[in-house]
């Protein structure tokens, strides 16, 4: 073979190898391609971000509900405080308010007679004891 022909064949083979030869994908551990590892990392980080976002939203909703509950409680306490302040002012200024409040608590004046109407109070009746129980009861009192 002539040298020109050998040169042509080698140039042809060299060009074919360069055109047909695809770049080998880079691989890291266990022969897994680099782009697959990058995709797995991106998917994992996306999952973490979604989890954190959902947890944060749940905590936000719980905090908002607690805030609403506490605000209602504060408003209720403020109304009660206002009512108590009004009653205190009444007791400071009006003697009739003092008497009304005392009577609501069951107090009476020293010169008044109290008559209680309602259910009769049950009267305890003595029970019969044997002689031994009477002796034990008397011994316990000494």
C-alpha cells in the first residue's frame, strides 16, 4: 500500500472515531452519572423546602387561632374590669349601693329580725346503741 493510501485510511478512521465517540458521562460513586446525582440533590432539597413551608404554615395558623382566642379573652376581661370599676365607683358614692351589696351577701342590720323561709332543716334523731358501744364512746371522750 502506498503511503498516501495508508495516510488517507488513518485520517478517515481518526475522523470517524472523533465523530462517533460520544463524551463519556462523568460518574462519581458506584458508577452513578453526575447529572443523576445533581437531580437527586435538587429533588431532596425541594422536598425539604416543601416540608418546612408546610410546617411553618401550620404553626402560623395555630398561632393565629391562639391570638384570636387570647384577644377574645382580653376583651372579656376588659368588659368585666369596666363593670367592676363601675360597681366600685357606685360603692364609693352611693350609700344605697353599699346597703344593696351588703344585703346581697346576706348581711342584716343589728336591729333587724331575720326570718328564714324555705326548706326545713332535718333534725338528727339519736340512735340506740348497745352497752358496749356506749362504753367505747364514753371512753373515747375521756
